[in-house]
């Protein structure tokens, strides 16, 4: 894939690709009335990891989290680095209930990963996830903002958790 498609640090699809893909999926959702969910997963305490272990370790965390998210999702789902410590997950043909289950599995897979060998640490890396069911009548920026608010709620209510809503 070309450099503009992949994020050079996380090794998953880029924000640019995500922006194009989610717009396309929203049109499909609107036209055919098919379910679509959107999630944002962020590495908990990423700045602390960078401070304690250095930027190189932080980049390894991002790459590993990206790999874990891709492995956990279906081939039809899209995982992209949204910004900094945050990944976007586009879940076509997925209602909110199923999206919440996927998000919970993402949290579990990241928390259960063998981080000791990657970081020589005593604390696991975790992610928090915010998920929304896309409302075809709502504009895309409002949907993204809502999903990011849900992510923030997951982070501020304890981390390593999912907050989902319509």
C-alpha cells in the first residue's frame, strides 16, 4: 500500500484513508439502510508510557495495539490511526449491540497481550473505547464528535472500558 494509506508509526491505515472510508460507508448506510457503527480506541496513559519508557517504546505500543485491533476485527472492518494515541474502528453491517461486543473484545485482547516481553514492564497496556451506532440522518462530523465524547467518558470513568451509545 502507498505511504498515504498507511500510518508510518502504527502500521495501520492512515487518518486520511479513514476520512475517505467513513464518508463512503456513511453514504452506503444512508442509501441502503444498513447498520454502521464507529468506535474510537485510545491507549490509556500513553503520555506516561512515553515518559517512562521513551518514544521508541511508545511507538512499539502503538504498533502492537494497531496489530491487536486489526487481528480482533473482521476483514470487512477498518482500523486506522486517527491521531496520537487514538485509533478509529469502522464496523460496517454492525449494530450498536454487536459493536459494543467488538469493543469489549478489543479491550480484552489488548489487556491480555504479553506486554512484559515488549516493554519489560509490570503494568499491562490497556485501551478505552467509545462506540456509536451511526445515525444516517446525522452529519458525519456530529457522529465522530459523539464517538469521541463516548471515548472520553470511557477514559474518565476508569479506563480499560467501553462506553457505547446511540
